[in-house]
């Protein structure tokens, strides 16, 4: 399964129709592809191109700008260990080594069972809990080597399923966007706020 | 409307510049050259390389700004020589070189490379960089014609911008980010574009190179001359470059009027067939007692004169016929017209393969490319520019983006369909009403209406197109015409008198004193001549660089023809025709002889010379003159200059034509010179826009100013002696017939054939081209879903197409094909034989079992 089909195709078409220019949907569609297959496959890129009227080269060019879109298969869990300054001072590199030992793969690779991918990442803005680990973009910290081994155990046993969904899943509750607000209403609201502001300014001047 | 001017100070010089001009162009205008990489005068500015930084005054004082991205504004001050600018330039160069492999000694760009040149001019001279550089696999073939070396790329965005913005085929794009950014195609999708070669021309480093040119030569060893592409009638201006008597490459010259520096791959890589000596006719051949033998020119020419004399003695002048293909250059066409009409005196001359009627209507109202692109409405009749005159497709895309109103009149969907405001179907039953329907879709308002006419559907007799053209012109008497008839010099052949009913100049000029009494060829026509020859009514059939197989005659029929009459061919390449000929004369081909041609807007263009003619080939006019001598009338043509002197005497299109005209314009003059402004003086070209023109050695006359066509040209021609009835007004027979041209009736289970011309067709020349031969597509038949159902076949089944010959191919259903049509795609040469000449060819389908 790589091209969108069935329900996925419906979601893809809906995404493409959300924008005045369907090309704006390239990134959301890449996320959708990643949700479907765990990474953005070549077939998906070609299909996205068809859906939005772009060439494969253009979709690939746009998508490859982003680190969070993967173009090779990754594990069910993508684990990032931060080695930026705060985490480094608090043992980030040691943690990365430990993680590597625990999982049995060097950073950048995926375990043979296809469950874990280990990555070295730059600051993920969890500095106050350094050293930080992100698993499928969910944050944990501070983590030492024992805590890391425990996390891995919990992931394997399914204990963390609620907290950490499979790689590629961005949202688990699909909500429809509220109906668009008519432009006139927006204009009226703006005019009202402008008038209020002016009135406030006038009262200050007095 | 004159441009609004603003006053700016550039390096202390106060100048007036049109508002909206990018600073870099304003600086170019006063001769200040700012270094640059990403800027290209024919593409939109992106400002990504930062090489063009200059100091620009603003509300907070001077700051460094990219001069390609910022436009001039009133009162603006620009400084290009300050310390800050110098440091910025040095910094950018250092940054660009940080990851550059500096493998100039083995790089094809070395010696003409903007990065190399600008690093020398603005770089530090020494590197501070000791770290390991980026490494990529290389070279990567991104198509059969182009190789990519990612390590050399400086991410200037030129190739990607070209693919997206100019060609509209974004098959090449950046991939990745930051240090990992690189040029890439997608997956296994080739950068398959008719225009792909342009990226190798504009890449400012050696990252994109043309496979046929790789490691062929160093730029400083090349010689070059200004010339015109000889593969279609658009007339792209080129620099043709050679080394050691072999063509190495062709670069597009930025001609304002024509190609804006772009070329199509057919034109750019056409040199591979010129260089392919194995497929060339290298010496005269004579068939004696069934065997073909190489002979001397004297023998061959003597043999031709002999059969001509015999035929004339037996059955009169009309027993000799001449067919051309529009491929000879102007000088050759003129000499052969004189030989045929005046010396031999035959009325059977058609050098345009039946397109004479269209040409006759065209010349009286020829529009320039510029006029067509800025017209109120452009009506495209039976034409797909992308397939027939490819670079016009690029110009059209730009014009449509700027608001050109395009009306398409074609039988099936083409590259125009997506751009056209209206698409009108050209169907066999509506030919009579077509003009009226088209008229209704022309918007009112100011400006010309221009008709762009081509020969897209090979299965439709050009006479049908001619008829429609007449009716359009009758309905819109003010309309102008831009012609996209395919063969390079078909318009020159017309004006040289190689077309039915036309004498040289196509005007009411005087008969030069060396002419006697030219025959009246107004009843001649390619199809009729061929019919007469097959019926044995013609004793000698002379073919001027025309392969009958390519024109649609099956090899067996050509051989039969060779038995019924003496086939004489003048040819550069071996083909079914040359092999079946009684005598073959080797013809100097493109770049082997100086000369000129006329493009589809009636512009006279120079053809440069870079090679010794292959083997014993000679220019066509020399061959004509030799044959004439043997017939006892030397035609007074001893140099190309003699031809020019006569052309001027003829007047009409050639009034005022002097060899010096090529000196005064970059683009060549529109004919007749007197009616048009001869155009501006030669322009300086941006050396970074097309690297490789300025850096190559020039041999012969100054490159930019244009070559004097023939230094020996002198005579001013003799005084007018006789008024002759000539011109387009004498009109070809089919033109007089108007729309009543018979297109025939489709029988039961027959349908009308649509056989659209393609850039890559498997003719003898393409087959001889190792770089391009693989681009010919397999044959396919496209029909409407309803027809497929009636046939009881499935998509992908094999079918037999039955017309004047039978071919087998895979059938596909395509909803855009009208039910009355059967479209055959793919261009093996056998497909062309489905065309049966008169009217509109019809075919029938049969399902193959299994
Ligand atoms: S390949 Fe050449 S043209 Fe394309 S971005 Fe790189 S340097 Fe520029
Ligand atoms: S468009 Fe025609 S003239 Fe121009 S490069 Fe192509 S073949 Fe040559
Ligand atoms: S430095 Fe590791 S999360 Fe900020
Ligand atoms: S930024 Fe101006 S030329 Fe590149």
C-alpha cells in the first residue's frame, strides 16, 4: 500500500481541495502518506504530484526540505537523543552511547526487527529536562541510561501505547474544521475592533 | 507607450533608466559588469547566489543588496566599487568554493566557466578551507543527453528555473536542505524534455554537461561562427563550434527577435548526424547495369545532363520534374530553380512538397514572431509549435502568460490546448464552416489578428490547410500570417522560385539578363508530379535533398519509381531514395557551406561554415551550375555572390538585399528589407548568460557583427529588362481552388487519419543521429473509447491499421480523440506511408487475434 486508496484517498482529496491552489497541500499530503506507510514512499510522492498538479521532482523537492518527513523506512518508534548544549552538559553524548548499546544500532539506523530508529538531534526545546529524548516527537526527560532502557522496555510491552503512537501518526482524533466564517463577518469584526482601538486612542489623547 | 524613466546615480554617473529595470541591467547598460551567477536575462530574478551584491542607498544609508533582485528607483545611488562590495564578492566566492571540487583541469567548463573567471577576478586567490569537501556519486545521467556532477553545482537555480518557468516541465528540482541540497530528478523519471539541452548551456559551472560534448574539446581549441539552426524554420540563432573539422557543439545566441538564447534538442544535438560520416553520401554514385558505383563528379554530372537531354528530346521539357523538401539553403534553391525553370525549362517544379499554396498566402501578409506574440488574437491552424518549431513553444508560453489570446484549430489535443482560450476542432465535415466559427471567437479590440499555420497533421493534404487559410484570410482581410511550416528553408525555397507558380522574389521584379524564358510552373504540385512519375509520364525525376520515404512513399514504391524513370538525387544522407537513384550527388550539409535561409516570419538569416564538406560533397548551387554547364548554359553563376546579385535584380522579397545586411543587425533582416526597419544594431551578449560564446576563438569575420556572406559579392545587377508575371498572386493551383479542395469521403468502417508531426521522427537523418535516435517512440494507435468498443478490442491489444499500407501497433483508448478520427502516434518511418497524398487520408482498423 503506497498510493492512497479508499478512505485514505478520500482524506487526500479533501486535503487537496482545502486550498485555493492545491499545491499548498503538498506538506499535509506528505504527512498523510507518512501516517499510512510510516514514511513517504516514491509511489506516494508520484500520487501526491497527480493530486495537486505538480511533478514528482517538485513534490520531492518540497518534502525533502523537512527532517520530519522520512523517505526511507524507519522503525515504529523514531528515537531522538539530543546532544545540543544543555543536554550535552547534562550527559547527552553518554546517553546517546548508552542508547546505541541498548538498541544495538548506531545513530541513524534502524534495529533489525524494524521497531526502533535511533537519531541524534539538535535542541528539541526540552532543555529544562535535559538530557532529553524524543520518541515519535513526544518528549521525555531527564533520561539516564537506566531510564532509557526502561523506556525501551515500556515501548516494547505496549505500556506507552496511549502516550506514543506509531511513527507517522500525527493526530488520532480527526476533527472537521469548523465551517468557514463568511468574509463579511470577519470584515465587520475587524471594523468593530478598529473603532474600539480608535476610541481608546482618542480617550488617551484627551 | 514610452517607458517611464527614473534618474539614478550609478558609480557616480547620473543616468535615466526605465522604471522597473533591475539594477544589474541598468549597470550593464552603462558598461559596468557586476559579477553574477543566478541572474539570467531571460528568466525571473531569484537573488539566491548573492554574487551581485552592490551598495545601494536607502533610508538608513547604504547597504549591500543583490543588484539582480532590486529594481531602480528615483534618486537611488548605487556603488559597485567600494571596499564593502569587494569584501562581499570575495566572501561569496569563498563560500561557493568551500564545497567546490576545483577539478577545472578535467572539467568541460574549464576555460569558459563563470565560477572560474569570477573566482579569478574577485576571489582571494588562496583557500583557507582545509576540511573535507562534500562527495556525491558522479556523474549521474539525468537523461540520455545530460550528465550531472553534483559536487560542482553552486545551487544557482538556473536549471530548475528553466525547467519550470521556461519549459514548463519541472522534472528537475532541488532536493534536501542546507549543506545537503542538490539537484535531482525524481526516482527513475528522466529529465525528458525537448528543451533539456538548454540547462547545459546556462549552468554557470560544469555541473550539467551534454553527454555528446563531454571531454570532446577544450573551449579555447574551438572555432566558431554565427549561424542559424538548420532543423526547422523557426531560425534560432546559434554559434556553431567545431574542432578539427568536426562539429563539437551548438550554443543558442540571445536573439531578441527569435530564440531568446534557447534551442530545442533536435537543433542542438543535430550535429551528431552531421558528424556521422557513415550515413553520409560522400561521393557521387552512378547506377550502371544495376550496380551502384562511386564515380567522379564529372561522370555523374555528365550522366545527369545526358538523361535530361534524352528525356527532353523524347517527350519535351515536361518530361523532367523537380521535387525539393525545403532543406536546401537559399542560394542552392535559387540555382536549382534557375536550372529547372530556365535552363531545362520544365513546368514541373515543386520544392515545397505541396505546401506552395500556404506559402503563397503567407508571404503577402507575413507577420514577425514579435507581431504574432503581441497580437490581439493568435489563431493556430493545424499546428503544434512544440512539435514543429519547438522554440516557438517557449516564446508562446511566455506570451500567453502575459495575456496573449490563443485560439487553437486542430484535429486532436496538442501542447496548445492547455494554453488556448478557445479550442476549435478541425474536423473533415466542418472544413467549410471553419472560418466562420473561428471568426466568432476572435475578441474585438485593437491590434492585429495573426494566423499561425503549420503542417501538423501529415495525413491532411497541405492543400486542405491552404484552403482553410484562404477562407480565414477572406473573412479577415487584415489578418497576418506567421508560418510554422517545418523544413528549415521552405520559405526560402518559395522565395527562390522553387515553388509552383512563383519566380524568384515572389514579386514583380525584372528578369535578370542571364535568364531566358522561365517555364510557367503554376500547375505543378508534388502529388501530381509523383503521380505522373509513377505513371511513367516523367523521364527524369530530380530530388533535391528530399527523401521520398520520409515524405510518405514506401520503399517498394520508390524502387518501382526508379525503374519507371531516372531518379536523380542530391543528398547529404543515404536514404531509401538515394539508394534507389540512378545518380546521386553528394550535397554539402549544414555548416559545410556559407549561405542564407529564410525563416517563417520572412527573415533572412545567415548560415555559417565550420567544416570542410564531407568527402566530395559540394554546395547545391555548385552542383546546379555544373549540370547547367553540361547542358550548354552555365547560368552565369560562378560564386554565391553571383546569386546575390541576381536576387537583387529580381526585386520583390529581395529588393535591396546586399550581403552587407548581415553586418548591420544581430538578427538578420525581415524581407523585403525596404518594408521593414532593418532592426537594431548588434547587441553585446551577457557572457555569463551563455558561457562559451565569448570564450571561444573566433575565426573569420567578427562574430557578433555577423559575417559578410561572400566577400566576392560585387555586381549591382543589370537594369530591369522585362516585366514578368510572378508572385504569390499568380498563386498555386490549390490556392485558387479555395476551400473546395476535395478531402474525400470516409467509407464504412473507415476513419480519418490524424498523424501528427513529432520532433523526433524516424527519418534517415534522425536514424543517423546516435544522440537522438533512441527518442523515437513506438507506434501506437489512439481511438475514442466508443471506437475501441465497436472494434471489440481492449486497451493494449494489437491492431492492424490499413491504409495505403498496413502497419501493426498497440491500440489505446483516449477520450480526447474524436470519434471520426484514428490517431497514430509514434514515428517509425513505416507509419508515414499511411499517408496517401491527396485530400485527407483515411484508414481502417482490424483487431489482431491473440
Ligand atoms: S546544476 Fe548548474 S544550473 Fe543547476 S543549480 Fe547547479 S550550478 Fe545552477
Ligand atoms: S526550434 Fe527549430 S530552429 Fe530552433 S533549435 Fe529547434 S530545430 Fe533549430
Ligand atoms: S539542548 Fe537538548 S533539548 Fe535543548
Ligand atoms: S543574487 Fe544576483 S546574480 Fe545571484
